[in-house]
C-alpha cells in the first residue's frame, strides 16, 4: 500500500508540471541536451558541448542575450506598426468613414484602443515574463491546445504571408523607377523580394545587435519621411490650404452614412495599427523588461497615433478626398504635388520603410517559433541558438524558408484575408486571459497592475468589430476558422500523443542532431529569460503555467493511506 501511495504521489507531481495533456517539453529539452552532450562526447570535434546548459555550473552555457534596450524596443514597435500602409493606402479608413472628419476620429479612437490593448499586454508581459507574446500567454492561461492553435495559424499563414507581401512591396518600389511606363515583371519582383529576405535573415542570424541596429536605422528613416510629410502639411495650413479641415467641410459626407461602413472603417484602422504587440515576442531579450517593456509601449503607441493622424491631416491639405481615394500610392502623389524635383524621396521612403518592416517581422516571428519549440509545440531544433552568436538560427531559417515558399504561391492575398479575422480573434482571447488570470491567480506578482476597466473596454470594442466581421463576411471568417481548426489533429498527433513509434523518434533525433551540427546550435540555458536576476520564489511563480487540468483530477490521491 505504501508503495502504491508513493507511485501515485510521484505521478501527481509529474502531472502538475504538465501545462497540457502530454509530456513535459521542458524536461524533454533537458533530456535532449543530455543526449546531445553524450553524442558529442562520442563524436569528437563538437565544440558545442562546451557551451551546453549541461556543461556544469561554471557558467559555460549559452543563452539569448539581453541586447534590446529602450530605443531598440521602441524601434521594434514603431517599425512593425508603420509599414507601407500609411504611405501607400491610408484610404481604407477614409473610404468607409465617408468624410474627412470622421476618418480622423477613427484614426484617433483606434490609436487609443490600441494603447489600451498594449497596456493589457504590458501587464501580461511582466506577469508571465516569457518570450512568445500572446502565444505564451494563451498557452499558460487556457492550455496547450489553445496556445498551439495560435501558433499553428501564425506558422502556417500569418507571418509567412505578411513578410512575403511586405517584401514584394519593397521590391515593387525599388524596381518601379526602372519601369516608368509599365509594371515591373512579376518574376523580377519575387526575385528581389527573395534577395531581401535572404539578406535580412543573414543579418539576424549573424547578430542580435546588427538586427536591432538595422531596425533602429530604418525606423528612424521612416519617421523622418513621415515628419517631412507632416511638416509639408503644416506649411500648407500656414498658406491657408485647409479647406477639408474646416468643420463644415470635414464632416461633409461624400457617401451615404452607414453603420456597417463605419464599423469597417474602425476595422481598417485597427489593422493599420497591427504590430503593437510584437515587443512581447522578445521579452527575454529585453534589458530590464519590467521597466523597458511598459516604457517602450508608453512611448511608441502615442507616437504612432500622432504620426498617423497628422500624416492624414497633411494628405488632405494637398489632395481632395476624391483625389486621395483615386491614388494607388498616396505619399507618392503627395510628393509629386508638393516636392517637385524632390518627389523621388517618397518612393524611396516607402522602400526603406518596407525593408525595415521585413527585418522587424523576421526578428519577432522567429522568437515566436523559438518559444513554440521550447514548449514542445514545434520541432525541438527550433528552440536552439548558435553557440557563439546566441541567435536562434534554426527558427530564423524556418521563418525565411516558409516566407520564400509563400513567394512562389499566387494565393497570398487571399490567405491574408482569411486569417486576418483569426489574428484579431486571438488579441481578444489573450486580453480575456488577463481577466481569467486575475481571477485564478490573484496573488501572483504583478510589477504592473492596470485597472480591470482597461481590458473590459478593449474587449467591448473587440467584440463589436468581431461580430461585425462575422456578419459582413461570414464565408471568409468561416474559412479562416476552418484553417485554424486544421491544427487540432496536428496537436493531438504531434504534441499530445507521447508514445510515438520508436523508428519515428529515432528519425527525429537523427534529424535534430544533423541540424545541430549544420547550424552549430545548442539548447539555451533554462534561466535565459531571467538575465542576471536571481531565480526567486516570485519569479518561479510567474513562470509556472496557470493552466493545470490534471492537478485536481487525482487530488484525493495525495491523502496518506492508513
């Protein structure tokens, strides 16, 4: 009887460590590291073993470096939000709002709602201090399946398609001057986009510092270009060119007001602010994340809102709403009207902006895949980093290859339409998780604790847009949900099912070992996310998964047997 009680207690302790209904991926990582070290001892020449986490307590282990300071953190947020949209087609909001005045109100309101959502993510980011952003939060709060579905849709469609589209926009603006009377050839666009992706992947693989410097420089470049647009708008206003900003003209409708179109304008505005949560993907690489994560959010979101609003104000000082809606590249048309011989600045600015956008997306999405692999939701090799450069090379190569595959398909834009709804869905699910976390873990350490009114406001706005999306485009939303649900069987076969055939496990281990040797990568230290801080009880509590479905199942088995 005592033996049986001991076995039950041991099993219960093991189950409590499992965030979902399968084996513990972190234990697998440690086991894999031990297996790697033993293998390398039998195969001389592998210097990786000296830097592995298992090489002893002498500090020989490698870890993700904390090299993202406040300026680079702001660059990641601003650089990922401001892509090509504000330069190329800010007309989506104006077209659906029906008037200049209402369009400006939509830009301001969506900026404020984005700031509210970012505040919620700031609390989550310091409460659950792990890289991976909303994936990590959803997984820890709602369980492995929910987290996996978030990761699945990101891996399958969202990030490869977004990066491919941004890279194609970059190549289009670079090649357009060479083809002034026609469109650049499709093959040339895709080839230059692929070169852009390969170059930036190499930069990101080489050094975190290089990648953040590229992000800082190109974010500064796009802000300077937008500052030029805003200054030209101020000059226009000083000249008396503000007809469309006068209240009687600003709210003059050029189409019949419709609540459905206004909702669509808010939806377009919300998409324009997409990328505000990307800093949460790299929490473990932030210098002093408890201070710099919220500071970067407090600086970046108001800055982007200011830029978006006043850039649109500048546009209507030089163009009527009809001209703005007819233009395929608003900033270029604006430059042709006001900059004269210097009009070439605008297309170059768009190209630089998109180049920086590709870099930022590669940097952050690779960390999402890294976090997913570390939790056992993706192949374990993606959770490894280079022994000297400390960059997640396998995750970056995986991101690059998936994006290159998207470049050769013709259905990218269709896929983006299908899964845009799902991406927005998970924003709300994540922030709902913040309320669940307050209820389930009221005493967990929270370096930042915002009023619950903020997540409630965000969720009301989110629900309004979500219901409208389902009502206006049920087929598109339904297909997006179907694409996401294809991840359910993948989860149960690939993650939940622990007793896979031995030949399959041997194949995966061999493939992992070959990939390690090719990329010269090892598992990082488990304490990498903590930097120089000591691991104390509060930190352990923060990093422990909240969702533990098996803990109560055998609760009675803890009781000692007579």
